[in-house]
């Protein structure tokens, strides 16, 4: 028993802290990360990384720190919503001259939900109008008490422009990490979280993974809830080929069969069959949940979403969920990275779905097939325009409800001509008015005996557009019953209601 415990202790190795940086837009999150990136890590020897990979490592005092470079708290929230423990420490960035803004409050809320330690960085302190003490007071109103005000949350004044306070910020991160005693279990099968994913036009599905436990090696079989594959290429955050990765290390992986979603957990499997079984089980559960959650009384709009990168898909799905769905339920049948292809058209045809793309290409063969099958495919470069299109489509689903409006009534006085399903009749308008092109119901006494439509409207042998009560007119009628003298003819129109969400 003692030997087992010692072996377990040996398998637990210290790992670098994983840090996420959150805060209001334009408060300097990216500027801080850029300063750290330039001064605290070795640049790639030839060229640079052109594709945003979502994470990187920095060195301070010969100790590593992993930063998750997310586009904002939305992506961090998406990771958390899938049950993935992503970061060990959160840095809340606030501009010293602006103070707390709406997104700052959102970030505080997200950090508190995760329960991870928070560190406040008051940025742009080099500006004359910056007021760190005011920011601290505003934080106290959000139930965040910094150490200088008697609380437990460390804070540091920084300037991404001059570099002031950046070293102190990194030292604080390492101090908090030391207190947490972060360890990775090397005896476990490799597992972690998808940080970023996209479809590279030359290299295929590409994912940035953050390893939490175990060891990840080139040649390993890995699977997430949506995709699986064998690691053909394993690279560090600088794009350099490596043979293995250790806990807290962000890596770029090639070899997956498709593009995974941000925030999905990944795991190393002994073989493809084991990974496949796991994915099939997940898919069944998701499908059951999707089917069971729809109220049968609601109208449903099926969507297929395609986007350039996983981050875009996350943002689009989050915003779509915010649309009112009391009257129309939005069901996302498929959401993936890559161009609109033939499989999408096939699914859209079978499920009567609409395809929406964001910053993606349309496969010419798929597009031709979509036109033949009359499948709607629309692509956008602006997210707002995509949401507007979804709203418009929802309103159109509702606008399929047709209401009838009675316009006028005529008493038949004479039948001039009868042939096949057409007649020319004359009569007097006894109620309302009559317009060209209206639909018709025929009544004999109190009984409705048939229906049809008006082809043309005449008065004194001249074509007219409309006539009112008391006027005598002639009409060319087409319908399923023969009109006789004395029959009443009711004229009506059917209007499509404008859908309102």
C-alpha cells in the first residue's frame, strides 16, 4: 500500500499554471499579452505564426506560464459550459482611466463561477487620467476586494505600453501557482481541452490542445465528443515539431478527421475503436436531448452552420440562443468548421434545413446541387447580418399562417357561357366590393357548394379592376362547381400574416 502511494506521488509532477486574461474590450488584454509574448518568450526562428492558435507559453525566472489567448470571456464561457476546467488563474484587466465597464462585470461573473483565483491588473497606468484607487473602489461595489483595501484579491498597476508592472504581474502569477501546488498526473491517459480549432486549407483540420494530465505523444489516438484521429503532427506553440507534450503545455495537433469544437475535452485512447464507441455514445445522448427538448406545439426552423474557425461558431451559436424562441424553435442540426459541402446539402434536403455560412467558401459542386434541389445557402462576412437573416427566416416561418378576409358578395342574375370548368356569369354586388383576381366561394341557399377563382372582371363589356356595392358586373370564373342563377358568390382574399417573434 505504501509502495503504491509512493508510485502515485512520483507520477504527480509539478506543472506550469494556466492563465486566462479577461476584461472589457479595449482595456488592454491583448496589449498586455503582446508585451509578455515579445519579452518573455523566444520568437520563432524563421517567420512567425500566422494563424491564431489560442495559447502560448512564457518564461519568467526560468519558470513557465501558459496563457490562453481567448478572443474574450465568450470563448472562456463556452469552454466552461462544457464542463472543462481550463485555467488555474484568471487575470482581470481594467483600464485605469475608464474603470469598470459592462464586460468587466461579465468577466467578474464568469471568473467567480469557475471558482479559480483572481488577479486584478489595472492597465494604462502611464496615462495622466488613470486612477487606480477609483478602480479599486468600483471593484469593491462588485464584491471584489483587493488586498490594499483589506481583501484577498491581489492587484498590480501595469502599463502594456511601457512594461511597468509586467514583471510584478508575472511574479504574482507564479506565487499564486506555488500556493495552489499545481500537479499533473503522468500515469493517467493523456487528457485535456480544445483551446482553438480551424480548417487549414493546406494542412487540414488543425487544433490547439491544452494537456491537463498524462503525456501526449505523436502517433496517439485521440477523441473528443465530436471527432477522433491519430496525431500525425505534434507541434509546440511556436510551430516546432515535438515528440511529446507534458501537462499544462499547449500543442498544435494535426491528424483529426474533422474540426473539434472549442472547449471540448479530449482524451487519448488505446485504439480507434475505443474512441469511436465514445463518440457514438456522446452523439446518441446529444440527439436524444435535442429531440426530447422540442415542444411539439412549436414551429421549428432547422439550421446548418458553417464557419471559418471554431471561435466564430461559438459566438454565432451563443447569439442565436439569445433570439426569442417562444414561437419558433431553432434547432442546429450541424455546426462545424469548413466550406459548405455536399454532405451539408444532403442533410439540408432530408431535414428541410437552411444552410448559413460565416466567412466560408461554397464548394462549386455543392452549390450547383443546392440550386437544383432549391436548398437555401447564404454566406456572410458580418455576424450581425447573419443574425438578421436568422430572425428574418424565423419570421417567415410564422408568416406561413394565412388569414382569410371577405371582400364582397354578388347575386348571380345570368349565366352567359359554360365550358368545362369555366363560366361567364353576370350579377349584382349586394355587399362590399369586388376586385380582380379574388378567390370565390359559391353558395346555393345557405349551403356552400364549391369554390374557385376570378379570372377577369368586366362592366359594360370593358375590363375593370374593381366595382362596388349596387353595381352590375360580369366575371370569368374558374372552379369546381357550375354556378346557377340565384346563387350567391362570396369574394375573399387570403393574406399571409407578417410573423412577429
